[in-house]
């Protein structure tokens, strides 16, 4: 599958001509898009396995998916904070909204609606689980999980190929029951749906803002075209178990 990439050089002098609040939001928008596109793909690929009939692979999939979901949710939450501060709290939104394409305005409306609910799932994951280890809840979470669950650890000669699944089961229980106290599978599905939804809306809005700046300032010229060989998005699987060189642990 061939992917066309347009190589566009924007003179620094052109960027300097932008108003400071426009330039600041332009630069941070590109950075946000780079990060959430990277972590979004990691989130998608982490949940794909080549053998869903294996309990071990299922445990790997859940572990990787929730680990990447926490990071992506944190990035999405911080992205919305940037939009609030640099787009809404400056005069940028009043200057720009009328020039944005329809899908970008719709994405912005959806984001305002989503984050207008302070108890939204993204905020909950970010504030309680993304960057915190809630060891105080371990005893209650441990006690609540029955004996017949998968109390497994998988050990390898290389530690990076070991998986301490029972730790994931206990620690992630708190996050899943916070989202849905009755059905962990439903909670996991809700994480997937809402993280993907917010990721999509932020990409639509910020990319639309950059398209607007192109028409206002850049008139981007395609200096060079690259043809890169790509793979189908859903054909990528991030392996957990890998062969090691001697220097790796």
C-alpha cells in the first residue's frame, strides 16, 4: 500500500508574521496532533493479538490496552486544557470560528459537550489512574476479586517477557469498577469508545485550525512528494513477547 506524503517547508519568517496567540496555538496544535496520533495508534494496536483463543494472549491484550488507554486519556485531557486556555480564553476563538470548516466546528461543539460533564470518563481516568498508583485501594480491590479469577503470573528468563497479570487484574479493577461497578467488560468497551471518540474530535478540530492557517498565511507549496510503503492499519500487532540480544534484559 503506497502512501503519498507531501513535504512542505514553511519559512520561519512566515511563522513570525503570525500574531503571538495564533503562533503559540499553531505550534502546540501540531505537537498535540503528533502525540495523540502516535499514542492513539499504540492504543489500537495494543489490543490486537494474533491468537485471541489463548488465555495468555488475552491477558496480554487487556494489559497492553489498559496501559496505553491511561496514557492516551491523559494526553487527551491535557489537550482539551490547552484548547480551553489558548483558544477560548484568548480572543482566538472569536477571530477564527467563522473561518473553520464545518466538521471542525462540529468537533469543537462535541468536545465542549463532552468535557462540559466534569465526571466524564477521560477526566476520571486522567485524574485517578493515568499518572497515579493508588496503592491505598489495593486491599479492598484484592478482597473483592474471587478465587476463581485468573490469578496468573507468567515468568520468562528475560524479565521483559514476563507478565504479572494478577497485578493488572487487581490494580485495574478499581478503574473498571469506577466506570461500571457491575460489568468490567462493559467498562472496557466504554473506554475504547470514548477514548476513540475524543481522539477523533481533537484531531478534526486541530487539523481544521491548521488548514485555516494555511489559507491565511502559508499557501503551502508541495516542495517534495514522498511515496512511502505502508501497511493496513488493522494489520499491525504490537508483540509482547520478543527475542532478545544478550545486552537486553
